[in-house]
C-alpha cells in the first residue's frame, strides 16, 4: 500500500508541527506550509520521512490554491489536507479593529475554505480514503471574554466542517475536525506566562494539566485513517474535559 500523501498548513510550530510529526511517524509523505521558511522544522520532519516545504500565505485565496497545486506537484497525489494555519488577534472589545477581524477570518476561515476547494478538485472521482481535517477549538462551542473575533472564526470552522462534509460526501471525501482546548504553543505562550494564569486554568481542567501539541497529533492521524472511514462532519474535542465540566458549586480558597 502506498504511503499516504498529506498536506498540512501552518506546520512549522505548535499544533501543526505536532500533527506533521504524527503523520511522519506513521510513514506519510508530507508537504508542510508556513508564510515564512523554517529550516529547522523541515529538517526535523525530513529526518522522519519525505517532506517538502511550501511557502504560501493561506490568508489569501491565491496562497491557498498555490499551496495545493505545489503540494500535488511535489507528492504526485494528495490523500489528506490538514487545515491548521490560524491566528489570534483579539483585543478588548472596545478596541477591536476591522483589520483584526479581516486578518483573523482571512486565515482562520477563508484559508480553510479555499484550500479545501483546491484539494477537492485534485481528488479523482471514485477515490477512496481522501479526507480533510480542520483544526477548530473548544472556542467553536464555548466563548471566552474579549475573544469575540477568534471565537466567531472558530464557530465558523465548526459549521464549515459540517457543510463541507455534506457537500463532499458524494465525492468520497470525509471532512472532520479536531478541537483543542488550552494547548501550550507559541500562540498561547504569552498568556500562559502571566502571573497566576497557568494555575487558574489548570485548576479548571478535569485532567489537571494544560494540553501539549503532541496530544492533538494522533487524533488528526486517526480521523484521516481507514479506521475512521465512517466518520464525517464531526469535531473531536481534545480538551482534558473542559467542555464536559459544568460550573462547580465547591467554594474555592
């Protein structure tokens, strides 16, 4: 059986890199992406499998289409697209700007949509095993204060997954998502480093720890695998129990 060919957006750090490593350790051939080169990430993945880096700005339609075209050319086929590239630009609600809104939705939503469109066009009719995995968030379901634009974008990702799943099912393309909770990445590093924040967050997570990027990788691989062949339109939340946890009646010290 031929090694699966996987294209992963925003794959040079954090969750994207962990997903790429998880696929690499299972023998997949990779095309990874970022808006700027990262020789260290490429070298790290190339030590595990065949890996190609493609520089493209996924916040633009041109960039999303360019990525898929180049990934297809380098790998010869594409079996899975992982839409991961994302950003968080929220400020206090009163100071939110149009620029922040556009930058967030352009990358977190529009990039996902048009990369998925370009990927689907490369899947020949009758192919089996093709899938798209989108990285959402617990914020797809639960809101955070002063996270209005980000929360809205991740809510859009949840419905994008469902709509794409219904739309592409007849073409044999499954579409699912992983919804990380609080994960220690470069995107969250500043917030987690604030005094008292780490302890306060950890105390509210049933499993008692902040998530790590490696926690997300295996779930993405599973959703793209034959073992998940009857799963589509779903978001798998990987959050240590955050969304399952009702407010506690126990007084806190």
